[in-house]
C-alpha cells in the first residue's frame, strides 16, 4: 500500500519542524528518510503513524488513496518500530508480540491458539525461535530490535515505519541487521519507510532515498541518483566527503562536463576526494599546482591533504595506493591536480 | 609464549571499601535498630506465658490491633490510588504552580503530627469546615474509625508519591505510543502496560505508607477520640500502659506489633521480588 503525504506543516513553538512537506512512498518499496538531526524526519514519520498531528488546517495523509489524516494511530494499520525498541519490559517476548492481537476487540480477535501460531511464525521470520519465554532484559540490542519488528508485524500492518531502527546498536550489529532488513523486505514486500541519519545505511539498503534538511525535502531519488547527481550543495555535502573549490581554479582543474559526481553551484565546485587525479608536476602542463601536506596511508585508499599553491585552499584527495606508489610522493612535493574525467 | 608462572589472582577488589562500609552498616543498624528492638524482646522475655497472653490478648488490645491494621491497610490502599494520580499529574503535565503542589506533597512529612491531628480534628468535627457538610449526610469522621483512617491517609501520602515519581519519570512515553499504535485503547494501555510497569513501585510505596501508619501516634490520638474497644490504636495502648508504669505489658504489645509488621513487610517484599521477576538477567 502506498503512502501519500501532502503539505504537512508542523511547528513546535517558534521552531518549524516541517515546512510544507510532500512525500510519496510507492507500494512495496523500502524508502529511507535521510537527514541530519533536527531536520524533521522523525516528526514526519510520527505524523504518518498518527503519533503526532500536523498543524491544524495543514496536511493530508493517504494510504493507497484512502484519507487517514483523522484516523487514530491504532486504526491506521501501521507497524511502528521505535529507536529504543519500546518493548514492554514486564512481558515475555511472546507476550510482547501477541500484544497487538490480544488487545483487539473480541469480535476481531483471533483464537488463542491462532495467536500463538502467528507469534511462532513471526519468531521464525525474525530468527528468534526458542526465545519466546525470555524477557526483553535478557536479550541483546539486535534481538530486542527484531522483537520490536515482530511485534509491529503481528497486527498485519499495511505500512511499516521504522524510526532510526539501528541507531542504538554497535557498528557491527548495525551492518548485519541492515542487510538482514533488506533481505527481509524483499521477502515480505511491505511498504516500508525508515528514518536514519546515516547516509551509508540509506544508500546501501533503500530503493529510494528522501533527503531532508531544515524542515524540507531536498531531494528524492534512488541511491545512485542522489549520490551521482545531488540536486543541492547540502545533499552533496551530506552524502559523503567533499572538497569545495572556488571557481577560479575551475579552468585549471578541467571543467566537469556534465559529469556525475561533481556539482558546480554559486561559483563553487563540489568534488569528492576520489574524483581528483594527481600527476607529477610539469610546469605549463595544465592542472592546478598543489603542495602535499599530509599522507594518510592506513586503509584501502591513500588519503592526501594538499594545499593549492594559488589559493592556499586545502583539498582532500583519495587515490589508490598503487597509484600513489607510482607517483612516489612525499610530504612537501608539488603535484598537479585535475578532476578525473571519464568514468561514470 | 610466556614462561612466567601464573600469579594467583589477588583477592583485592578494584573498588575498595566493601569491608569498611559493611562493618559500618552492621554497627550502625545494630546500634540504632537492633539493640532497642532486642531490649523490647528481652523485657518481654521476663514475663510468664500467662502474663504475656493476658497483656497481648486482652479484648481492648485485640480491638486496637484490628483498628490499627485495618485502618493502616485501608489508608495504604487509598494512598496507592490517589498517590498514583498525584504523582502522574506532577510528572506528566506542566501547569502553573506545579512546584508548589510538588512541595505540598511533602508537608505531611514535615508537619509535627500533633499539628496535623489537631487540624484534621478541627476540620472534620461536627462544626468544622468539612464536618458540617458531612454531618447532615450521617457521616461522622472525627472521633470515629473513619477519623483514624483519614489521619493515616494524610501521613502516608508522601511515601507513595515520592516512591512513584522517579519511576514515572523513567517510564518512556514510547511504550504508551507503542501500545496505542498496536491498537490498544487508553484503558488497555493503562491496565496492561503502565500499571504492571509501576506495580513494584506501588508495592514499595504501599509498604512504606502502611508501616508508617502502623506506628503513627501523634495525629491519630487527636482525631480518634480514643474510645476503648472502638477508636483506640495499638500505639496509644502502649503509651497508656507506659503511663501506668506497666513497662512489661507495653513491651509485650510492642513485640506483637513488631513481629506482625515484620512478617507483613516480609510478605510485601517477597511479592515485590516476584513482581520484578522480569528484571533479572
């Protein structure tokens, strides 16, 4: 079921959290809502779930064409997963997952045996079989998050909303769990919107990325689209490391001819460290002269910090270690710097 | 590969102070709590069994146990209910004068109990501010069992509120939102999610208020009227016996109170342990 959100305004006192936001989440897709903290992404998610309301008179929320703006949270058929899980501590895993079914009015409530069957199916789905009698305190963070997911899925939601689902986990579990979520989504095909401030996470698993900044949506697109063709300097800077060069060196470094990965805006050139090419300095051979200031050799790529001779700007460059070895550079050497051409 | 002989683990703890603080705790508890209590038992031990039963099972004394335990228990129950509402309002809502209301809660702690007793009596007497409205309805508060119950409720309230407040503060609003988004209505959210989370703290608050009420003397003796067989509380009987220089009779009653209270509190503690079973790791 698709989600369609139009013209949402939300203010908290003098602070504007959402300023006329429109958003469409296509049916069955996994969409990331990406932005820095305070950009309004969680507020938007909560308004879609019905846990918050847009400012009076603004906004319309539709699930597959049906207006749910005035429907209360429990009737929206939304599965919501909280950043800190919000599990019921006094209930076992089984009771947590069964909660949404057990609080249904008697007419709609499945029989006790069917509830148990469904809980066990869900436990299998989230790979937590055998843990049904545990209390949340006896589980690891990753397990708790999967219990929270199973609990949200138990009510057979039409839409799944996740608020920073991996935010409270350590780096390794985060990576495992997000890949798992991607495979899981492919399996269940539920329209899913998740909030994150981690661009790597969003770019890795989402079908579509929605980038928010200061109460507005900056850009919507597939991970490759937003990475290769950032619509605004904000998006460019948010999605990875970036060098901002003044336009006057543009002619020396070579103009990017509609090349993905580079953005020219307001007389500034935005370029990623790995899109810069280094060559031995030959006077008059083109390219901008720069002095090597630092060499960082740990990691798969060598990172260099160079200072442009003309403008004294510092530029970060990433080259492969083989390439660096070929150049034989040391701190203090002068190099030529150009934008890489060619690869897409 | 190391050839060093393994050094036996030193028994020293990383954080020192266990021995010192435990020693202090035992000495302090002994001095302040155990020795005076032991004295009561010793004094009683000098009585013959017949003397003892005559002192602790006289009809007037039995009537006072009934009143003391029932009124304290009822006051504790009422305080759980209203104390929870007060704590909830103080924690969850911001309103003008909240700090003042918050400070008011502590008044029963600070007020000399005799002052509280006299004030309550004045208000609930036949011609008092509240009493004059209850009188036509046939409800008498001052100088009845209800008066005792009112006084015990008054002094127990802060125990419940102060026990529940920190727990309520810690209770994430997200669990309520989770319940709501899973389809629970407000009533189900309260009874199935919030109250079970608060239950251990409610028990603690109840135990504190109940224990405090059992021992309360100052405020009750003014409002109860101290009628034998009807509105005498056990602490009052102990004082009466002391005034008659019947020290052994007084300590005998005290011992019965002590043992009963201890057993009840132990029971509450066990109940509490059970109610917090999900906290174990």
